[in-house]
């Protein structure tokens, strides 16, 4: 469920900190706040459960009903956007109705083997961090490998969201290199440039902390040449909230037919905006289906009968349950179990 940006407009977009590249054309489309709507519905279901674990949240009966969801008052509506706009090159500039969808032809020059860091935006959409969107980082990666990365990220993000064993000032590289080898390789590979304090252009910069990942803001929507990060209690609070939002985003993206194939129903497209509550059988990568990807990222319909008693939960119920676990400060094992069983389903 990606956001799209302007077509036919040449922009300079920073893909790696400190390096600017000219973009090709973008496509103009208004933002569809599907993640925000799913999240608002999950929050309402959580509130209705009155402290109990939510179950079988009400599902919209039509796409129009879903599109009419009021997101006002949602606590996590902003946080759930983080994986799509991790450096807030659009959101932080007041252009909130437009979000970044970088072109694979530009990004692939900055991501891939031997390239330790291609920038958060490129890595999360086309590189090693595609699993933030329930997608495989490389074509041909086995579903079991992608699944392991998703579950590893679930554990790490849940710990950040609940402050268990990690706080916002923990060293970024220290934290991610203490996770599974696959997660460490994705977030802080050998040669990652921000593990230590450094000097660039006569200016001194501190090493990344955990909160850096979630609080970088680049005020120029076309070039992230003037980026800053929050610090202190504000950064800690925002990091926890955006880590929670990242978990919701992951759950919700996994139900997009252009991100995953569930139950073998749509193994190779065409993609449509319909939620089916079947286990994930295959993970796509964005370069594989960029031309048809938007077809499944519109306001969805739900397989109401199939989701009523399916082998996995629907994205609204699963999101509400993840929020409940966060509120309860449950053991991260519980979050991993939820993601593995209620969201992804039995491994193939």
C-alpha cells in the first residue's frame, strides 16, 4: 500500500545522505489514506473490547464504506505512514496529500550487493528493507527467508515500541547487530556509514541511535540535503509510536495482493484491492510488479465470509490485537506469534 507522487515532474531526490541525484518523471496521484483507515478501524475495535483482546473486528461491507472511514482522532494515523515516508521528505513539508514512490531505475543504483546503504527511502522500497512492507528484498528469495526477516523485524520493532530491552538512545548499530544475522545485515551491514561519530564537510555528526531511524526529517521534498533528527524525550516517544505504526503497516501491507499471494489464489496477478484471509504463500518484490502494483493499493473490499472464520485474522483485527499487545507490554514472543500465526499463517 504505497503512496504515489507527481508524474511528469523532474525532481532532485537524495537517495544517499549527502548525494543528490536527478529523478525521472513521477506520476501524480492523490494520497489514498488506506493505512490510516485500517488503523482507525483497529483502534475503534480495541476501544470497544474494553481491555480484552480484540476479536473479529467489524469489517467494512464495501469499498465505499471503507473509503468513508473517519480517521479523525486516530492515535497512530501519522505513525503508520512511517515505512512509506521514513525521512518525511513529503510529510514534513506540508505536502501531506502526496507521498514518495521512488522509481526502481534510480533506486537500484543505490541498493543491492556491495552497497552498504542506499538511503532509507530506497532501501525500504526497493532494497534490503522491503520486508518492512511484507515484500521480499530480492527476486527469487525463498518465502522462508522473507518470513524470517519479517518475524525478526516484528521482534525488534515491538521491543522498541514497548521499550523492552532497548531505549531510544541505544546505539543503532549496536541494537540491530544484536538481532538475527539477516536483520543485522539488512539494517546495519558491514560498511554502514553511521555507526560511529563522523565529520563531513567540516561538520560533526553523532552516530545514529535507535531514535534516528524513526525521527529523521528532511524538509526539502525534492532533495534531503537538510535533514535533522529529534532528540530527548520527544524523540523517544516518537520512536516508540512509529515503531508501533511500522508493525501495523507491516500487517496491513501483507494483505495487499501486490505484496503477497495468499492461499495461492493470486499467485501471479492480476492484482485487485481485495482482502482475503488465507496464509501467505509468496512474497513479491516491488520491481517485479511496479507497473500493476497500484491496482491492489486502492480502498479494498473484504472477503467477509472467508475472513469470518479464516485460517488467519483480517488486517483490522490483527492490527487491533497488535495494539493490545503493545498496550499490555507483552513479551515480544507474543508479537512474533501473532505475526506468524494470525497474520502470515502457517509457513509453506
